[in-house]
C-alpha cells in the first residue's frame, strides 16, 4: 500500500513538472527501471532513493513515529 501511494505521488509530481521518466531518473542518479517500478508500486525504495527523487521534484520526506495506545 505504501509503495503504491509513494509511486503515485512521484508520478503525479513528475507529470506536473513535465519531466519524463528517463530525465527524472538521470537527474536523480537512479536507473530508469528503478523509477518505473517505483511509480507502478512494484518496489520498496530505500530512503536514499526517495531522497534523491524528492530533492529533484522539490519535495521532502517527513517521517513521523507515534506510540500506539
């Protein structure tokens, strides 16, 4: 579920900026195949990969940890 949501978020932002998958992959320093799989929700990306992509896309990662009661 999380991978699919991340993939959709990245895809939507990439399209808003008018960037192709190969161009975004090049700018972020990742493979096109990695980006393709991520956008389709078929991978579990590392924080390093997400950080590279989000930096290029002008986004940030916010991690929140809460205690369940």
